[in-house]
C-alpha cells in the first residue's frame, strides 16, 4: 500500500500531561484522513509532530516517504500546513502575499508571480488579487491561506480546522477545493470540529481521545458500528417536552434534546421500537409536527465513543 503518512506508536509528553500515548496512523496517498477528537485529545499534537514542528518522545513517523526525525527538511519540502488561524499580511494584496512567500520558497521572481496568478485564479480570487487582504472576507482569507500552502506544490497537505468561523457558503466552497486537490493527487490530513465536514470529505476517519486512537475506519464503517436507527420527534408545544420524555423513557435506550421542541430518541427494539414510541406519545396526548427515522451520523458515532456531541 502506498502510504503518504505513516505513524507507529507516537508518544509525546508535556510536563505531566501525556498528549500522545502511542498513536498509529496509516494514510494512503491521494486520500483524506479526518482526525476527530474532543478538546485536548491530541489532534493538534499529532499535526505538529507530523509537520516537524514538535519532536515526538517515542515512536516513528514518515510523511511523503521521509522520516520526520531523521529527514525533517525533506518532509517540509513536501508538505503544506494551514493552521487554525490565517497567516497572512493584511497590508499586502493577495498577489503580494503569494509572491513574497513564493520567493521565500526560491521560485524566483517570475516563477513566484506565475504560480501566484495560477493559484489566485484556481481559488476564485483573481478579481481581488490587487486588493489588500485586510478587506477580504473570512472565506476569501481562508482560501488565500490554503493557496499559500500550495505554492510549493506539496504532496501532503495538513488542514487544522480549516473552516472554523466560515459561513455555510464559504465552507462548501472550501470543501469543493479540497476535493479538487485530492483529485489531483494531494493527500490531506484534516482536523475538524464539524462532523459533517469529515463525513463529506474523509475517506478514512480516526477518532482519538486521551492521546490514543479509540476508533478508525471509513465514515460508513463507523456509522455501522453504532448501528441503531434514531428517531427525531418534533413537538408542537415546547411545554410538552417533559411529558414526551417521560412517555418515551420506557421504550427508549437513549433520549437527547436536540432543540427546544426536538427529541432524538434511540429506540430499544429497533424498528419495532419506533411504533412503540409513536403509541407512547399518542397515549400521553403529545401533539407532534414531525416524526422521522434517520440513519446514524458521525455525530452519533462521536457521542457513542467519547460522550460528546461535538468534536470541539
């Protein structure tokens, strides 16, 4: 198997905190790995270790075929990294930002300008190329930040929560860009707090908690492990929420409030339990505006594994 990222037994300790406690990863070239976990799980430490920003205390890792400890310079030549915060000079234009970075990468004046023009066009920023970045929207800045990561044509790209704070339209535009890069052969390691994002983009998902891998597989494989169908119950009157919850408790394995008028219910008896839930609500006199069965999501997987509804 052609692996773009491989880690075996990665360990890292900060004073008395064990950030990584033996993490294994294997990411095929030209695919997307979604790295999920609650706050403090070790996601950023994994990224910092694989991008040579932090030395592991134990284990081995290679990126693009080069060892992160013995060949860090070769690793850096082949990767791009977009952190959680955009790293751009707001006083410079989009073109000037990319040309400056291109020259630092030894592309030469003409080569840097040519590459900058290509990337600005590719990321839909050509019309804003001569405007100071300080006037860009959040989505435009993030696209320019990722464009900057691609100046050196990396084979492996690390995206650490790339769409945090973006509006839905900008988020979807960035998803399309990631898909284009992967189609062109780039390998992507993505950390995200949006589970829908991992579901949309990742070929493989790894969930870590407490510095350890606690689950891995494709999004569909992980959803199948959760297995159960969920029932979404929408109440006509939010005041009926306690009555509805009490009526459902005998037939539900789990009940969570998904909104002021919404309950998410995991029936005890699968599809038979759906009918039981309907009868229980009817018997309690609870009026509904919605009653639907849905398949498990990555959100359900995450909650089942770490007991939280968001990755954070």
